[in-house]
């Protein structure tokens, strides 16, 4: 039995979201890894939200995360134009 680390980058989060939606992102953060190694920015901000314990429902957390990812994708599109 090994120790499974998962490296998650900001661009990777956006790509997973575009291909698999919030369910894909959720699975990437919550299934099959013992530890996450996160890029500073979007990837680590998602983890910050998930670890909050101030009475926010898990559904509200994922809705917030979804909106954050959409904003980051939109920023990237706006920079190209």
C-alpha cells in the first residue's frame, strides 16, 4: 500500500472543468489521493474553500468553486481577445 500524491495545477483545474464539469473537478480533489500538491492560485483557493468549516454547506462550497473556475476561464478568454 503506497502513499498517493496528486499534483493539481490551475490550468489543469480549468481543463477538467471544461471537459467534465464540476463533477470532474470534485472527483479530482476528493477521490484516490492521500495528499494534494497544489499550484498557488485557483487550485489552492479551491482547497481553501473545501476545508472551511464555518457552516457553509458542501453544495454551496461547490457552487462557489464552480463560479470561481468560470471566472478564471473567462479571464483567460478576455486576455486572448
